[in-house]
């Protein structure tokens, strides 16, 4: 029985796997619909705790556009016991969902200016709703630049989306891979390479970065070198989130608890913390 001080979103709700979409050899997108009560509506950048019964739960960011719908989309890479079990979930299986938690991408701060989005590997998943929202309000922004990196073409998620985005003519799209494969016709190298070539207006550029921590640091430094203020660089950080409600302390990064104060923070807040090896 719930008590007055026990938040409602601490309780996992039952969701049905409505669709399982294979993105890459080790990554799937689960489309989830509530079997009964739905969680509160989430915002791009926030995450849910997904529970696979009998195995455990993990934090997974929203990868779909949640506006106006109780349907959830989560893109998951099979890297551990829980994420592997979630990827193995079949249509009509039940998973537990609680949330939403954390901070969101502030796309509104970019209105009237240029938007730079850089996603490394599965890091493009939390950024996908930002791209969808920016395209839906395309006239509110000047340039929309999307850089997506992966280890190899076979590891590139959302290939269909990339094709659609490129076809619109509204996106400056730079897919890049570390390792070439036959048939790949795009960039070869790290995401910092196309980023470093961009000519950006430092007074009217807002950047959104998600990926491995070294990638975040190098991309952020590339933008700082272009005189983009650190306050206009938003990053999504990852630590070992276990409770999701700022109680266990596993996701602490200096003074921040990332399940509460993140995962999205501006680089002015993140930079001094990411330079401390002990953190």
C-alpha cells in the first residue's frame, strides 16, 4: 500500500511490448503501450527505469517522441543481463516501467538560431526526439546539423531515419564510422572530424551531445574552440543509476546526482567535474 511520502512513479507499471524493431545486430527499439495506468508524460532527454521481471531493471532514455501519447519508445543495446533480457522481449511480453526521471533537452533555448546535434553510437537514441521536434518546428531554427557516429556501418542505429532526414533537405547530415565496410558512402572517422570542419556562429549556436564520455569531452572542446559558450552546449551524462529517485547515490558525479540533476546538464556544469579522474 502506498504511503503519502512514497512517490507514485516509484511503482513499476505494466507495459506491453507492442513492437520490437531490430536496429543493429545488438540493438533493438521496444515500442511499449500501457496495459492499464500510464506513467506521466515524459520529455526528450528524460529516462525511464525498465524492469524485466525476474532479472532486474535499468535506466533507458526515451528514443521516441512522447508528445501527446502514452506510447513509449526505448532503444536498448544488449550489453548486460537486464538489457539483454529486454532486447529478447517478444511482442505481447510485459515489462515494468517507472518514471519519468531526470532533466530534459532544452530545445527552446535554440529557437531562432542554429542547432548542432552530435550522437555517438547508441547516444543518438536520446537525441532522436530532439531531431523529430526540431523538424516539426523547422521554421523556428536556422541550420539543423546532425552528426551521427558508429563503430561500423552495421552498428549504425536508425538507418531508416537517417535516410528520411537526409531526403527532407532540412538537415545537414553527417553519418560517420570508425571502420569502413563495403558499400559505405559517407564519412570515415570520428564525429569530431565533421564537427571541426563546420563554420558556426558562436552567438547563435546551441549544441546537444550524447555518447561515450571521451567523445563528449572532445566534441565539447571542439565547440569551445569555435567560441561556442559552455552554457550553450548541452550534454547527457551517464553514471551507474540504480534507484532513479536520488536515494541510493550510485549516480553521484561530484555535487550532482544524475538521476535527479541530470542526465542533461550544460557543459559549464559538467566540464569541471569531468576533469577529475576520481569522479
